[in-house]
C-alpha cells in the first residue's frame, strides 16, 4: 500500500519521533475534551492527582478547568495563565517542574481548536499537538519538503489569519510554544532576506502581530545521534497509522521507512526542542512578557537557551565566574532576564536567597537597561550613589517587592566602584548569593584597575557573569583572564545567518570629494597645524556637513524611506559640538548632540532626551556623538553611520554594529544591510580584529564546525555587491537568456508560477545590487548595469504572475486590484498570446476587445461592491471566472466574442447577488453583519426555511440594535455577548414560534457567536 503525501512523509514520522522521546499517543477517538480549553480531561485528572499527591473529584477538576478558562480569556496575551501555569507554590500544581518525569507527556494529531461546540466550523487543526498533563501547550505544524511558498506561507497564515482572529485568542493564550517544519535543512545562503526563507524548522511563542520565528541549531555535539530513543513496536506503529486514517501497510513501504529515520531535519528538530526536560525548561524559563507600546511575548532564542543552561552547569561544577561572548544585537540584556529566573530557582533549592546586580559603565546604558528590565516585569532598582549601592549590597532581601513583577535587578553604574567598597555582609545569618551580570565587559575593567578590583572584592563569593560581544584579546588585557573561561559563544556568522543581525556595507568617501575637502583647508605656510586645528576647523566641518547632508538625503531617497536615522561619530567633543552647530544653522535635517560634558547639566538632560527620542519617536534625523552611544545603544531604525574617527579592536566592532539591527520600514522595505561611510579607512584595523577573534574561537573552544562559516563577512564592500550581482545574473540567464522584451514576454508564458517567482527574485536581487552600488558611490560600476532593462523585465514578469494569480483567485484579486490594473494584466496576457499568430491582429481598439473589457470592468465593480466574499454564490462565481480565464489562452482576437457572452452571464449573476444583499441590508438598517449572519445560516442549515431564518435574525437585530457599534461588544466579550443577547431574544423568539420551528435551542449559541464575529468584522 503506497501512500506518499505530507502525512506519511512528515507528520506521522514526526509523531513517532515524539513517541521515541517518551511521549504517549493520544487518539481523538479515545478522549474526553473540554470544549472551552481543549484540555484532555482523561489525562488532566490523573496527571494532577499524581503530581499533587491527592485525588480530585470531577467537581474540583471542573472548577480548575473553569479557572483556567477564565484566565485564558483575559486580554493579556496569556500572562495571567502563564503565571498560574508556572506557579510551583500553588495549592494545586499544574506542572511539576521539580520532578520532570512525574508529568504526563502526550501528543495528539489534528486537534480541532473550534469556536463552537460539536462543530468544526471556524476551526484550525495543528498537525501535532503537545499535551502536558492533558493541557495543549504547544504544537508542530508540518509541510512536505519544497511545499508551495515554502515555510513562509505557514508563517503568514499563522500571523495574518490565526493570531488576528479574536475567536482564537484564548487558545493562543493557552498555547506557549508554536513550531513549523517542512522537513528540510536550513538554507545556508545569507544573500536573501529573511522574508525569502523557504526551508527549515522554526519555533516561536504567540505574540500577536509581533510574532517572529527563530531557528534552532543544536549546540550539543552528539545530542541527537546519542539520544536514548525508546524503541517502538511495529504493531503499535501500525495501530497508530490506522487510527490516523491510513492503511497500516503504509508502515512497511520503503518511502515511509526512509521518512521515519530519527535523523531527518524535522525529527532532529523534534528531539532538540521537545525532549521532555528541554521543553519544560522552555516553558519555565524561556518566556518573557514585554510591556512596551505594543505588548509582546518573547521566547528564548537558541543561543540564549544554551547559554542559560551552560550557566547552570557552570554553577553545578562549583565555578562562579565566566564570560558569555554573544555578538552585538543577539539579546544579552534579555539573556540576563531569562537567566535571573533559572539561577534564582537553582539557589532556592539550596535554601539560598539570590540578589541580582546588573553592572554597566555608562549612564546612558543604565537608563536603557532600567527600561529594558522594567518593561519585562522586573523590579528594576537604580543605585544613584555609593551609599545606595552599599545598602543594596547588604540587604538579604529586596527592600520592597513590587506587585506584579517577576524578579529584580539592581542596576548600578561602574563608577560606584571608583573607590573601595565595604564588603558585602549577610545580615540575620541569611544565606544570600549575589549574582553580578557585568555588561560590556570588554571595557572599563582593566585587570589591575580600581574598578575591577573593587567590583570583585565587594563580594568575593559572588557569581560574576561577564557579557560581551567583543572580548579583549590583547596581550596586555584579556577578558577571560579576568572573568574566567567562556561559558558560551555566539559570533557574527551565526547571528547573521539566523537573521538577528545584518551584514554591514562599508563605503569609502569619494576620492574627489576627499581631495576637495583637504584642498579647502588653508593654513599659512609657516604653520604646522595640530590635527585638532584641521578636523575641528570651520571649513572642514562645513565640507563634511554638506557631504553628509547630501548623502543622507540621497540615502533616504533611494530607499524611499524617511523613517531611517543616521549617526555621525566624531573625533572629539569639540568636533561633535561644531558639527551639531553646523546642522542646526545650515540644514533642514534635524540633529541631536549626545556627548559627555560634566560641566554642563543641560547637555546631560539633552543627552537623555535625544537618546530616547531617536529610539522611540523617530527623531531627530541624525545623532552626533563622540564616544557616547557607540556601544550598547540598540535602535533598529539606525541604518547609516558616518565614521569620522577610527576606533580600535573591539571598540571598532562595537561602534559599527550600531547599524546592524534588522529593520522593516513603514513602507514595507526590509533592510539587508547596515551602512557605514568610512572617512578614516578602517579596513586594516577591521581585518586584524576579525582575525584575532577567529583565532580565539578556534583556540579556546575549538567549536568551529566542519561547515565553517565566514567570520570575515560582517562588512560587505563593493566587490561583494558585484559578486552578488554576477551570481544572480548568471542564474537568471541560465533560465531565460533573452533581452528582446517581446520575445522575453512570450517566453514567460512557458514557465509555471514557481519558476516565475524565482525569475522575479533574481531580477530584484540585480536591481537591489544596482541600488547598493549607488548607495556606495560606486557610480562607474553602477553605470555598467542596464537597470532600465531589468526594471522592464521585472514589470513584465510581475504582469505574468499577476495573470496567474488572477486566474487562480479571480474574486479576491479583482477585489484588491484596481480596474485599470486588471485590464492591463489581461491586455499584456492577450498581447503575448495573440501576437504569436499575428501581431497586427491584436488591436486594443478592436470592438471585441473593447466589449469584453467593458464587461470585465462591470464584473469587477460588482465584486468590489460585494461585502461577503465567502458567500456560496460568490464562491460559485469565482469558479466560473477561473474557467473563463483558463479559456483566455486564445490565438485569435475574435474568440473574445464567445467569452464575452460567458462574462455577461457572470455579470448578471453578480448584479442579482448584490441586489439581494441590498434588500437584506435595508431590513437591518444597512448593517451588513446581520446579512452575513443570515447568509451563513442559510448555507449551514439548508433544511430550514430561509424566510423563517430571516425573520428570526430580524427579531434578534431589533433587540440588540441599540448596542451595535458601541464598545459594549468589546467589554462583554464573545461569551458575555451570547449570554446577554440570549436573555433579550429568547422570549420574543418563543412568542413568534420561530424558536421552536427553527430548533434554535440546539444552535442559538452558535448563531449568536457568528453574529458577534460579524459585528466585530463589519463595525
């Protein structure tokens, strides 16, 4: 029995992989599921009894589930439920995090998350659902390899459809871990944007429209291959295959045995993230809520996951010092927040209280980190003096527990360690373990300096975890001599491949411009000017200012994006001051000055305001700095840097990395690079620094795998751009090597949509390379590219794709496109086809063509007018249009006459549908939500009288019309709306006898639930 599909290739083998990890298989046929929460009562009750050491009667179980249901209905992204889920001190534990294997682990396939009881309407069915003690806390969606649209299609469906549906909100408040796999290896190319990723296995946690997906790369050599997999009996495997609706003999096919290998990409992913201990580690320590302008829920990235586990391992081995070397932009501050919870629990098991300190060396970082921790629901305590720090150091417990916080950090500036500190003492004989996270540990901590000595001596028994993206590697100073060995490493190559940071494109200032600037600086012949006299002179500042102003405006223009910001890194404070004054007096671009000046308290206030405003408010356009903000300042809109001084070693990488954060502009543009304009030629210093770090990686841990990975690729130059262009051009010409646009257009008709999308991607890559050359001032190289031909080919290719889309989904595409766009698409298609026979036969003024396009416009107008594209009658129209567009592959223009007759029939039907909708809408005072509810009810209950359904909905409308459009709907919520509406409508429905005639007792809840959804949709 050969069956070769998505289920047998990926889903069932992945299900078996869960069983090999020790999970049990749960059949839908042998289950007792609570409709409101999807909790499997048949597993929930015995699991709770086991981990709580007592029995529960069904009334207690019902009350617990009811409490859970109340929590997941909150509009808090599931935070209240998550706190309950992970509360080990609760009277009734939901999970035993101390004894992992006492919990019940199971998987169930195709669990329907339904909105209505006993119906699959409006449901979604994840392929494999992970049950912990009967609670569905995660799922894995799988696709076959090379699925249409790749894994991005699943991401899009998840974010745009499921997470945006208010009916599903409570389920995503319950679900903690979401994952996707199309059973393919990760794509190793990094020249495509994150939005082009097609292959691999990814995970996330539900976070509304902010949901983002992460790679998971196994960091423990041999973990998957050496895993103690449980042996599955063949008979049991066949039983499960049968339960999933397939012939058990599928198990014996060669294809299935190949797919069922433990080392397939999807199965490796299952082992890595769904191992019982690891999965509960994610649940307990790997989730954080962020209370920003848009509330978010974050999940550990895999380098954070392994780093926290390595910290705990280091503590178990009796070591209390170490360095975490994670590249800039990889989330080191959030890593400290995750580690806080894990370390706290580690010491709590030893009856030891923990106090956490986060040490920074810049005032601006102190402000930033205070915000970061506070936004993550930590009680952030700022020490403003040596006295305050000494008091916090002596306290065994926090001075005040802030309601609703998940932990605490005392944030302190390194300047507090400038003089000797009193040693920490444990008052009241309390067991206290102090934990210090030292941010930016590559600076301010000279081995023989006062800061380092005073920090270490304030509590020699403390845990010291140094965080850096660029450790010191000089002979004089090495970070790992001060703070211990490396705990975990995560360098640029992996961060770029994972999409957490961008490559940086370096562009030198034009040679002619450089020469002009120097020629404009005049000194007397007998003068020997100091460098400062040159670089701080009015002429130099003015020349540089004019260049930067023109270049930055051009940068924004080319990118069609005014949201991006820039930073000018100056050689000195005086130069920064003069540069700021030049922009203030001579430019429409807004500039903010951020520099240290202890004698000017106004500047300190301006520093704080400029720093926050640039990050959160999108202004000023440019920040002008000397040393401040060149490390640790993370702003995604900062995409352009002008480098007027040459930082050395780790400071160079820290500085240029300010522009390497991923950014999606309001216009939808996704940036592939950060950009620096190099006035000082950093190339030699950069190469030396990168080589030092590469040697350190290989020497200290020897963890550079066989696949390697170029660490020299952080900075991209013109040669790299040209290489990318030539590669794309070569792949393009291999597919279609035609420059004549007429022949090109005809040749496109022989390609399917997948190939056309590939062609489009390659053309876009070439066009982007042209833009990058312009941004690099590489005008000679850019002039060699025929960008106008590329644009024309791109437009022609898009027209062909548009026609295919129009043919596949005519109603939805006509609703999105303008009428002119639809006519243009059809025109270009006909031009390519008819002209194959006789170019002169196709004339846009031809009567047949004019008549057909007039009818087509009228059909589109009716489709746009229709408000219910899910109406069964519109679905029938969609099918009719698909058949008609398939017939457009004509070679004689006169054939359009016959097609026009078919189009007119479709038009007449569309007109009738809209007339009926208008009649219905008048009954409900123009409220289309009631029309939609009536139409859906007709389709779902064809055995009932349409006239009686219409009358019943009219009665309901008359009872509730006063609250429609008010915020009452939002306050009530779905279930509150159903309960309150039933109280109002049941009596008049009974009086009209419609309640009994329509059997509303059995489906009024479903009807009102749909009405609630429609009222929200058509508000």
